[in-house]
């Protein structure tokens, strides 16, 4: 039984890009970048969040950042936020420079008022 479950899981992961092409078509940038910044968030003030999202997007250009994905999330098991964003940077240093910038510091304060947010910086190792 355990072997069948493992095989089923491996098979489903292998076939996911074929079975769900629309989900994988959302990826707009190559995954060979140096760093990813992931944001899990639940919007608490939609009126404040909408213009803020545009300001965040515009602020990335000066720091070589670009959105890879901005999507609503459906929980399959366990808890999940209602939204997920992934931003790619050529290097961890670029992401950290953006995070330390005065522009982002102000945006982050506003973001904390408009949404419940968790974020992660992920370095690509290979």
C-alpha cells in the first residue's frame, strides 16, 4: 500500500505540468534566478492594498526585481494564505538591497496596515 501511495505521489508530481498547464503557465520568469522573495498574505483592507500593490511593483524595477507570480491560493491540506506572490532577483544581495531601501521601508509599513503578511527570502543554491 505504501509503495502504491509513493508511486502515485511521484507520478502526480511528474504529470502536474502536463495535467495542469494553466497553473504552470503563470510563471513569467525563468526559475534559474539567484533569489526569490515569497509573500503569503491575507488582505485586510482592499482599498488600501490596491494602490500599494502598484507601488510595490513599480519600486522593484530599480532593484532588478520582477514578479514571477501573483495568485490566489487554494488550500489542499493544512492552512494556507489567501494570496501568494513570488518576486525574483538576480542575487540575494539585490533582494536585501530592496528590502533595506527607504522606499520599501515605507511600503512595508503601509503593507502591514493593509494585509496580514509573512515573507521568506529563498536563495537558489544550484
